[in-house]
């Protein structure tokens, strides 16, 4: 008689049982994404600050522009304007301070009067030297 019953309980030595493998690729993806987002937001912040600073109103540059474009034939107005706007640059250095004080002293005779003469050549020279000293 032939045995029709097969035995499937054969011991197999080359097949290992299923082992759990830790998969970290999702964590790597999330970590890299966070780092990239952090770097991108930092870059965007610095670009924003740079553009904001570029568009910022510069008082020194504006005062320098006004002093350079000043009409010196209107002596009284020019004396007042140079005195008030030149104060912006007075504290740049000790030399600026001395020059400003000297210039204001020379401009005193052109202020506080109803009628004033044109600037003499000495005062014009001081004004030009002071304008040349200004760094914006």
C-alpha cells in the first residue's frame, strides 16, 4: 500500500524567520525637510532685512544733498540752513567739530539781520571746505 499522506514537516535549515527591520527613511526625510525650511526662512529673513535697510531713509545723505544743492545767493537762508543741517555731521570727528564751530562763527554775521550782503570769498571757501569734508 502506498502512503498517500505526505509529510510537510520537513525541517528546513536555510530559511530564517522573519525579522523586523527598523526603517528610518521617514525620519531622515522629515529632518532634512526641517533643516531646509529653517535655512530657507533664515535666508528670506536676511533678504528682507537687506531690502528694508536699502530702502531706509538716510538722514545724513538727505542733509548732504540739501547742503550741496543749496542756493548760496540767498545768503540769509543759506546761513540758517548750513547751520542747522551741518550739525548732522558735526560729531563725525574732532576736525569736523572744529570746522563746524568755525563756520557757524563766520555765518553769525549773516544771520539775525533784516538785510545781509553776499558771502565773502573767505566764508565761501569755508563752506566749500566743510562740504568737501562731509562723508556720507
